[in-house]
């Protein structure tokens, strides 16, 4: 039997505010999918149907949007989704080494979730932080740059305590500093 999903009154108010920002309803699809993912932790097909019904849009449109963007989880994930970048810049700086370390530490492979439902690991394409490689993103939010095994240990311990890592500001070198060397 398929699980039934419903938005809360607060969710519906937020969705109405989103819809009011656009002259047509179709552009509200992406932010409404975010509302749904925040509420349910994923946008599996029954959640996609709820979004389509709520926005009075074709299910095929909502499904197309949800499946196009990797940030929308089409299946249940752990509380913390660890996206480890494995594209060229991160590969060259140890991205796969960090991915495999994380897999060993948590006892799961990329694409899997720990038995306690706490962590999911994903190998992902570029997250746009090539200058800080290797890096990962936690549940479509916090970036953790310049990964090391020690840094991953601290991050996992912190998440187990329910604490997200602090925002890590990484400045770009100033052109004048480069030219003066």
C-alpha cells in the first residue's frame, strides 16, 4: 500500500506565497519541491503527485523536474546526505580516497544509507568548489572543503551529535598578491 502524504497548513501557506511570486504557476515547481523535500525528506513519486495536485500541474511536469535535478532525492535518504565530489579537480586532490574512507568509516557504499538512517553517501558531479578540493556537501547545504581523514572524522562525530559543521569561509587569493610573488 502506498504511503499517503499531505502538506501541513504552514506548508500550504508557504506554497501560496511561492506561487504569488510568479505570473504563472509552473515556475513554482522547483521551490515547491524543496518544501516537499524538507517536509518528507524525499520526493518519491507519491510526493511528486502531491506537488502536482497542489500546484494543479501535470504529474509528468513535476516528475520531469524532480528527476532532472540531482538535489531532489527520488528515494529515502539518511538524515544527513554526504555528497562527495568525485569529478576531475576533486579526483586529483583525493576525492575518491575521501569517498572510500567515508564508506569504510560508515560501513556503507556510495548510494547506500546506514542501518540507523543517519547517513547516506553519494558520489556526485562537480559542486563548484574546485579550488577547495576535495570537498563534500552535507544535505544540499553546508560545504566541507579541503577534506582530510581527520576532518571527516570530526564532521561525522559532530553530525552524530546533531551539530552541523560551521560555515567555512575560504577566501580567494587577491590578484595583487599573486603578481607580487
